[in-house]
C-alpha cells in the first residue's frame, strides 16, 4: 500500500484497485473523487472495465491482461500527483424530487417528529429545504445515498428493520437520506414517498444485441438533489399510490 497526498492505493484483486481518501462525508472531497474518476475514464479507456465511486473511495476494475501492474500503478500515481486542489462544488445543477409527506404514507413521520422534538411541519421543512449531495449508488438498483441531513433530523436507524417498504419511499437515517427505488427491506425511517421512478430500462437498438437493455438512473453520483413537497392530490395525479403500513 502506498500513500500520496492522503490518498491510499491498494490492489484488492487481480483486476481491481481501491483508492481511499480520508473517511468523512465531504462534498468538496467527493468532487475530487469524481474528478479523478473522470480522468481515469479518459487515460485508461482502453483497459478499463468499470469504476465505482463512493463517499471516500474509488474502485477501478480493469483488464489485467491488457496492462501490467507496474504500468497501471505508474499511471495512477501520475494522476494522483497532478490531482488539483478543489475548493468548491462545480456541478451546481439541482435535481428536484417531488415528495408527498403525509402521515398516511410517511410511516415514521410522527415518530421522527417525536424523537427530534420537532413538529411534523418542521421535519418536512428541514428535510425539503436542504440541498443534498449524491455520494454513491448501491444496495438496490437506483438507490442513491444522499447527505448530509440537518443535525436536527439526524437519528439512528430503526432498531427493527421492515421486511418491505413501497417503492418510492423517502427515508432518513443518521446523516443520510435516500429513496427506495423498489419494494425492499428497509431499516431507515420512512417520512414520505415520491411518485417518480428512480431508474428505467431502455431498449438499446442493436442488431447484434437485440435484447440488450440500457440502465438509466434519475440520480447520479456527484449531483445535487432537493426534495419538493407536493400535495396528496398532486401525488396521486402523478401516479402515486397510497400504501398504508400493515400492523398486526
């Protein structure tokens, strides 16, 4: 393992290398990670399989039969050495996500209000008036980790995760917020729901690959995200469904 300017580098398999920055949630540092990712995609285009950026790391998957360890290491160290200092977010475009914050669909809305000593209206205001940075994709297709929540809304995950929540559920936990793109298990607190799909599959017209699908996510790493409160009526008009939690 080597370290240059607080960035550590380690080969974690025969075709993957992990670069790690200081462990923290910081949009400025993350902007540098995204910049580095873009430079890798240019300089190593001929040998690259994929790159995966997260809060404080970047994994690079490459064709080990097309480049030697020494060549790859030299290229990475050269890019690290010339990595510019970044002091501001350059991607200022905001993606707006409509959310219905209703007691009938925000299963934990009242609980969150009680635990944070806020009114339901304050919970909605704090959550929707914050601009979030998209740090990572994972867990399920289209699930994007967003941060940071206002301190007044930060609370631990649920002590008992649910086996399933509806797709579009908007949730919070610790410093993060996210939208569950599909019906899935969930340990975060559900405070609302969006009627908007988080990902789509588009047919890629290709004669050699007639059944190929293109996966597209609404939110991508590096974007700025904001939630916009909408009424129950608007939620239903946009195709949303009211799914109340089943209690035994």
